[in-house]
C-alpha cells in the first residue's frame, strides 16, 4: 500500500478536522463530584477544555481542572470517550482524585461546587451528567456520541 501526503487544497479540504478535549471527574472521599458553572453559557459541567498540542493527555486534565477550579488532581483512569457529532469534538474523560488546592473561580467559571450524584443529574444536561455517571462506575471506558444536547444511538 502506498501512502502519500498531498498539499492539494482538494485533499486538505476533505480531511476531517476534530478537536480533542479533556475533562476530569474529580471525586472526593465522601462521593461528591467537582463541578463548575461555565461563564460563557451558565451550564454546570465537569471541569475540562481543549488539549494543547504540547502536553500529554494527563497533563492536560490536571491543567484544565486546576485552571477552572483551583483544585490539584491525580488522574486515576480513563472512563469515557465522547464525540460531539455536530461540532467534531472528541472528549476524553478521566476519573480523578483531589490532591490539594482551594476552590476558586476563573474566567471560565462563575461557580465551583462539590455536588452529589443526585445534584449532578438535576443540574447538568444529559451529555455532561452521563460523563459523571460513567466515571462513577467500575467498568471499561464508555464510548458515546451526542449532538451537543442528547446522546445519539450507536449504529449497529
């Protein structure tokens, strides 16, 4: 099989463009989960954001959680891969343990709180609540797709 790279605009234009984001589901010993209320849209979500080109996945999770919440974490394990089919964003979600720091607001968060699983289900949209629910299970990582608001059934 012969592979080649082309600088042709037609080939480049057909290349799929995806963004990779990371998020941390930070769980305290009492079972409460770290969440932020986003400054841009007011929704509650686990802390996370775009993975930078120069960092490892784990470093990106730690950086994003710290930047948005002031909490330092240790990444424990991958709990899910989620693709926003509308926007082409692939999110890698990891269960984390808090290691220190103090809750604080950032330019990206208007509130930082430790929620119970019931509070998560009541305050978060489906595509973010399921990430936390998945992270609380002791199963293999979940792979899910969504349209930005609701989960999309997998093709069979």
